């Protein structure tokens, strides 16, 4: 998963991908919608092209270059949806107090309920039934060195992926939260698992406690020492983690994954796919229509469809 975080773990990249699902294709569109600094946008788009999530094409008239989502980029749609689902419950913005996203199949018009499955048309992943198997040759992935955590929150106006970027908008926050599912709880154990600098780890743990994703539990009084345990909000990040793991395995591990997640009942390897809860069909942004519904009144407003 470190490979995925190195590409998509920072706040600006998450917002750029979000706007791509809303149809953004041109540099000027992202600049206008996000107010992102030109140099930062240039850097992130170049990284996304290099990683394979975007490809560059000339516009219809050939005068401006556009950025189109590839199959790899489109496959991130499910991760974005699950992040939005978590955000609506645990990090709701003022806009999300008034509006909610609902998803529909473009062809049938049936309402879709996103959920993380073990594989397409399989079963919903149950955190209590997951074990992991590490393979020989596990190699650490160096984190990005040129992107720091933003000190100022990013202001956006979408009912999906908004405030969560302030909570999980950098590589090390994602890494600490994902590591928590392997249950290292003490500072030294987390430090050993991640290889993160102690000052960065202390900062992220403090932030995640303040944001309600981790809680401190004192296990020693003299001197005072604490463990860091996932709260309910933190535990409900598990579907996002599984979805991100599945995406990373499909696109970033051509030599095979260094770690498998396995269903303890069936013994089957968990692929981590975001599907419709009723049908089990994987969510494909090219087949999904979404609406923004006003929560108090119940009226609906339509947004642009995802980019094909």
C-alpha cells in the first residue's frame, strides 16, 4: 500500500482525481475549481501521468492538451467513493450537512450502494475475517521526499472528498492509519514498522488523536507511557484500506503482491474491489450516474457525469 500512498496519498492529488471524476480534463479547469498553485498542479499532473493514472491527449480541435483518466485512474473511483462514504459519517463538511450523494446505474436506473467486496460478485469484506500472509522478498518503499503536509486546510465545495483531505492528506497519516490495522500500538513498535522519523511520527499520532481516529491508552504510569488504538471512526477506515490495497495489487505489483489478505473462512485471497452491495457488480465510473440530494428538503440537483 505504500506504493499507492506514494502516488495518491497527498491532499492535492486526491482533489485532482476527484475533479477528474467530475469531468475535469484541462489544466485551467483544475486551477479554477481548486485554486491550486500553478507549480503544484504542474507537479501533480506530471506525477499522475508518469504513474499511469492520466494520459495526455490533444483536445478535439488540437489546440489544447487534455488529461484523460486511464483504466488505472478510473479504477481509483471506488477508493474515492469509499473515502466519501466515510467522510460523510465522520468528517462532514457544512455542504455535506445539507446535501448527500446517491449513485445510480446509468442503464437500469437502479440505486447503487457502494461496498468493498473480496472480489467481483463475491462477498462484502468483514474485518473480523481477514488475515494477512507476507511473502518472501518484502521490500520497503521509500516515501515521497518533496511533498510536505499542508499547514492550511484546503477549501472545496464538493459533497465528496472534502474535509477528509485535511485528516488523511499526506503519506505518513495514511501509513500510520494502515499500520494500525496490523495492531502495533506503542510508539516504538509503530516506528519500527514504518521507519518514519520520530518527530514526524509524533506529529501524526498527535494529529490523529485530535481528529478522533486514534485514542491514547495509558499502559504505564511512571513514567507515563501510552498506546495508540483505533477509535470507531478509525476502524471504519478499514474498507478504504482494503480498496486501496486491491487497487495497488492490480496496478502496482506486476511481480505479485508482497502481502496477501486472506478470508479466514473461505481461504480465498481478498482482491479488494468496490462493488454494488446488492448485485456485487464492480463500480465503473463510466456506468455510474450520481445525484446530489438536498438532505432537509429531499430535492435533487444533478452534477456533471464522470469523465468517460
